[in-house]
C-alpha cells in the first residue's frame, strides 16, 4: 500500500492518483471468490468492483493511520 501511495504521489505526471490506482488494483487486492464462483457479469460484477475500489481508495488515502 505504501508503494501505491508513492505512485499516487507522481499523479501530476502519470494521472494515476489514488482513485485510478484503486480501480486498477482493487480486483487483485480484494479478490472476490463470490464473483468468480457465481460467474457474475454485467451490473453485479461492476457493483462489486466499485465497492472494492472504494475500499482500496480509502486505504490508500489513510495509509499512515492504518499502517
């Protein structure tokens, strides 16, 4: 998480701020076996990934307090 936070620190050049990093990394960091097992697709999968990205974004914006 600290590494991702460092990457977010370069967002002026990369446009990879905490939200974009969360969108990219959330499915890997918070892997959902429910989605994989049930074969969610479409809206249900999108909503699950959305929740995951919100959680990862929260963690990234509060790394110092959490870790």
